[in-house]
C-alpha cells in the first residue's frame, strides 16, 4: 500500500517535473508483469555507477519480467504527448553515468526474480545460447559449461551484462582471434525507441542489428541475445613474460595476433599485455600472478626509461590432449624475444582463468578499495603510432605512478564488422590501451580524482597535438560536437540516420549525452 502511494507520488512528480500530459495512471495500467519501483534503495542504486563520479536519480526503476514489459514502458514514453526518458541499466559498470537518466525511468536489466531469468536456453546442435539481455556473463558461462560449451569471446571481468557489453563491443585477449563479443552474436531481440519489440540478425532487420551492436544503447534495448558457443576447454596454461624494450614487445604481440588464421595448435588463445611503470604495481590486483616466493625486481631488469612491459598469453586445452600442450607452447615461445629469465607459468581450470578479475575484486572489496572513484580511460591506438604513444605517455606523462593497471594489446581490424556502430582506427591493427585507475582521496596528490582526471585530459591532448588518431573505447563526451569528431563525418551521418529511424524522440540512453531528448 505504502509503495503504491509512493509510486503514485513519484509519477505525479514526474509529471510536474517534465510537464508531460501522460496520464499518471497509465504507467500503473501498463499491465507490467515486473515491478515498477520508487523504493529509495532502487533509486539510489540506479543513480550511481562503477565510475563513482557521476550521479543522476531517475523517477522510477522498472525491474522487467519480460521483453514485453520493456516494450510497454518504452511505447508509453514514445506515445505520451511530452515523453519521458528510458535508460537500460545492465550492471551499472559504466564510468561516466552512461546508464543513468534524470526525469525518466531506468530499466534495471540485471538481477533478481522474474521469468526473464528462465530465458537462458542452449542449442547443443547449433552451438548457441539464447540469453536475457540483463544476464551476467558469469551466469552465461556457468550455464553453458553444463553442456561442455562456452562463449568464444570475453571481457576480462564477467560481472557485466550481455546487453551492456554488446552495446560497447566486449573485448579481451581472445578478440584478435574471434573478434569482439559483438562479432559473436547471431541474433537479438530489441525494443526500439518506438516501443516495438523486433527480432534482428544479419538477415532480418539487419540495419537494426548492426546499429545496436556497439550502439551505446542509442537504438534499442537488447532483451535477448543469441551468443555463439564453442566446445569449452578444460584447462588453461597462463604465461607471463617481461620486456624492457617496447618495440620488441609490440613486435612479439603483433606477431602473435598475426597467427589468427592458423590451426588452434599453432597459436595462443589469448594475447594481452600490460605496462609496468612503478615497482609497486608488480603486485597489484592484475599482477598478483607473480608469486611472493618468486618476486620480480623491476629495477634488476634494466627497464628502458623505467618502464617494463608484460606480455600475457594463454593456451587452452582438454585433458585428452594434455601431452602435446608443452611442445606446442615451446614452439610458440621460441619465436619470442622476451627477457629470458622472466617467464612465469601457471596452470588452472578454464573457469578460474576467465573469472580471474573477480578474485581481485573480492580482495579489493575487503580492503574498501573497490567502491572508490574510477577515472578510467580506454583508447584504441593505431599500430603505426603506438611507439610515439609509448614515448609520450608511458615514458612521459605518466611519471612513475599509475594508480592502477595499464593494459595494452593489439587486435585485428578484420575481426570487427564495419557495419556495427563502433568506431575503430583506420588501420589493420590497432591497440587497446586501458588506464584502469582508482582514485584515493586520502592518498598522495598523484592518487586523487582531480590529478588522475587531469592526466587523462593531458593524454587526450597529447594525442590531439601529435595527431595520433585515437578512438575512445567506452567513449565519454559532454557535447555533440565532440561526438561528431569521435565518429568522423561518415559514421556520424550513419549514426544520426539510425537514431532518426529507431529512436526518433531521443528517449533512450540519454546518459551517453549524444542526443538531447526532443521534448
Ligand atoms: P551499464 O554500465 O549498466 O550500461 C552501459 C551502457 O549500455 C548504458 O548506456 C546503458 O544504457 C546501455 N545498456 C545496458 N544494458 C543494455 C541493454 N540490455 N540494451 C541496450 N543498452 C543497454 N569492457 C570490455 O570490453 N572488456 C573488459 O575486459 C572490461 N572489463 C571491465 C572490468 C570492470 C571491473 C569494469 C567495471 C568494466 C569493464 N569493462 C570491460 C567495461 C564494460 O564492458 C562496460 O562498462 C559495460 O557497459 C558494462 O556493462 P554493464 O552491464 O554494467 O552496463
């Protein structure tokens, strides 16, 4: 009863605030199977994200039970005389408020209850899983493993939703081989900004399909995705080696990703890497891998300009072919030019490898270091300019403190579909460089949010001044002019046309700040 009263009050507030003439009872009369909530706890959790920098409170939060619930809500927003905004929220792991909306409704896609959670079905014959758009990747993995199957392309961290990562790209060390997660989807169910629930694929509603993949939530809400699967490996050999010379490091990374067309036995399954600029980081949350009984002394490795580079590679295997794995790895490692004494190898179950960052999360949580501001910056850097980037940023702007891991790994552009909405540099190979930093208000000056945000700005300014044509991954801009620059004229025109077709009233994902609502 109290909740119903609160809900009615909130809807009245919604009307006063945005002044639309939508009948307040209509939201209650939508016949939703899920729960429309104005409980303070729901509003609070929809107001924040992993970035911890932005805050925006919605008027209500919908916990949908079905795709039809999502469609009814968006249709109500679209049909009402003055409209209201609707933002899908996956697991809220954005950095800059991308899943937030004020004066509107957040559709909480992940979490608790409802028939949507029973949607996960698996076809062993055709090797795919049909999953709810708010499903966490860890749950997709657990379910598919029951059939001895697993998705092919991953993110480093699995507590992200299918809809959230497909709205960006979804990348990790498998991307050089399988492409990003958006290249491993057969079909989607999408609620467009007009409230239509459509199935789309390469063959059916193909423009919507391509628009939504990497579409930053602008064209529709993904309620179901059909994900490509492969036979799941059982174990992983996980290897790290160090380099003091950047060009040797990148030559080896580029060589390894050039093997993507080779048979599985002649390539690694995962290629990533990271930059080590301060000794402290050798034992940070990404690199706890190096065992305390076998410490690495960065200073003893004669890092050029004080910077070391770590190549991280894995080889998956089944116990049935365990006897050939050592030889396959040996042949591959022989081609590389890392510091000979710097090889670290471990062997673990496939699921433990994929879920590796969660272990680090639990450690950080226990120390109160997870829920802190995260001024992250992710860039795609063209291969031809990566050496200048190294000189100017890793050996320049960063100084000798980083406040978090810096990932660096190359990908093959031919594994990305140019028809999707993501933009990447115009070169065959480009690098992800990810500055995954945590700000500490009580730390020293170089760890504060202001300091790290300014440093991100300096990095972007450096690229602009040097005309290094980087593209932001998980992009964040405050105005449309910057978004236009991000896309470039050709892709901006396409992005705008898609918006006009699929969300003409600019109802969806306004937290991205690309289009202002037209009401
Ligand atoms: P949210 O943050 O909730 O939403 C992101 C955007 O997508 C919003 O605009 C939202 O409106 C929209 N959206 C959400 N759900 C849907 C849907 N169903 N349909 C349409 N639009 C939707 N990314 C990588 O690619 N690789 C990584 O290895 C990686 N590691 C990460 C590790 C951590 C610890 C964190 C915090 C993030 C990482 N990310 C990585 C980034 C992550 O992929 C994005 O932040 C992603 O958006 C988060 O998914 P989410 O489910 O939390 O989405």
